[in-house]
């Protein structure tokens, strides 16, 4: 068993991978944490703004249970303009959030230096994150909202389906933190649950926190490397 584990560890990382700068890793980790926290809070304002702009969302019992009292309590920061414009404005938060966890995921990828099939799975996932960032830019920063919304759905589909084999492989090969791998595996049920309660943007929450954890792990290892 020990031989198989060490063999898997050797094949999971490329010895030619360049070292990760401790300063850069720490900066990315801090940004990832900040944007995960900001997305968690501001994302719910975006969800409430969506309900105000799309009252049909209240047909969901879960949304109806929390959104109306929250809208009443937060009315000053939700009714400062036309509901659709407020919703569109708060939605702009998702692009920097997505870029932050994409950077954190790229940091983890570079630090790991995967090869073979694992590298292919990583690249599919990172490509889907990049596509999601493009979709968010188009959705909230251009007039072509409907088109880019469909692009975002396609990106989420690739993220959800592609995250399962990548997460399983990472668990088998001893990736740390394991929480990140598990969040990749359960992305689809999380997406379905979160979108029943709040906006689709908040379906990125598992990715935000999972990759912030991974970036923190890389930053700590990079900081400790010179002293080892």
C-alpha cells in the first residue's frame, strides 16, 4: 500500500514544475478569502435584488420563506433605483469573485504540477472557470445578458460534471485540503440546492471557499519551504 501511495504521489506531480513564490501565493490566498467572504454576503443582496426584479421567484417556498422579510429589512440598499438596474448592478460582484477563485485554482494547479490524466482534468476545470468568468462579464457588463446567461449555464455544467472525476482522483492521490476535492465532487447537488434558495451566482460559493482553502494551503507550504 505504501508503495502504491508513493507511486501515485510521484505521478500526480511533475518534478519540472517551477516553485511557487511565497509572496504571490499569500497574495492570491488573501484575495481568495476576501472575495469568498464578499461573495457570500454581497451575493445575497444580489439574490434579494433579483427577487425584487423577478417576483415570480417567490413561487419557490424556500425563497418565499426568507426573501420578503430580508427585503423589508434591507429596503434602503435595495430600492435606490429601478429593481432591474439594482439587480444588474449587484450582479457585477460575481466577475471579480470568479476571477479570484480562478486565480486560486491556477495557483493550486501550478503548485501541484499534475501530469497525465489528472492534468487533463485540471485543465478542463480551469477552462470551465475561465468560460464562467467570460459569461459573467458578458452577463453583467454588456447588453447581451441572455446569450451570456446560456454560456454561464454551459460553464456550470462542465464544472459540475468535470469536477467529479477530478475530485475523486485528487482524494485518491492525497490532495490537501481534502475539503476542496469533496466540494468538487458534490458541486451538482450543491448547485441544485443553492439555486432553490438563492440566486444562481451563489452556486459558486462552494468553489469560492474550496479554492480559498487550497490557496491557503499552497501559501503556507510555500512560506515554510525556505525553512525546511
